[in-house]
């Protein structure tokens, strides 16, 4: 019985099916731009970072171990973690960030923020004391 009622409503409003399809398309577009595309961008950046590892780079692993890369063989890297020259072998996938490149360059995401061009205090004219002096002198003249 309810099936026939739905058919009658669809016949009365022929655009209802287009609205339903449109809502589904909008929902799919929302998920694509909000979830899928940023995830792919993040994966691409991580893969590029792992492919550009060099001997001498200072890295942090996903476990929080910090060290300098001493050798790279295929998908594995060996890092030194202390002054005692402790060497540990990891997969490239275990690298979380590159802290300092072998040439001494700090990657852009770790670079310190540039100083803003704020006005220095000496260059700002302090007009308040002059106004206060003028007000005091006016009060004295009135008295």
C-alpha cells in the first residue's frame, strides 16, 4: 500500500528524484574535497619526504627517536642516536619528520617564523605626555 502512495507522490512532483540525486552528488563532492583530497596530498608529501632522505639528515621517527642517517639501503635506513654512536636500523616508513637536512637546511615546515615589521617603540611619538602637560598648564592658568 505504501509503495503505491510513493508512486503517486513521485507522479505529482517529477523533480523529487532529481533533488534526491542532487543531494547524493553534493554529499559525494563534500566527502571528496573534505576527506579524500587532503589525505592524498598528505600521502604525496610524506612519500616525497621519504624518497628525498639523504645520508647526514637529522630525523625523528614515529616512535620519537631522534638521530642522524648514516646509511640508506633500499627501504631501510640506519641512524646514529647518541654520542656513543648507537646505530639503529629502521624502515623508511618509520620516519616521521626530517628535522635538519644534510646541507644544514631546515625544512620549510620547521623553519622559524619571519619577524613582523612592527613599529619599534622608539619611533612612535608619544603624544599623551604633551596633552597632559597642556591640560595641566590650562588648569593652572584657570586657577
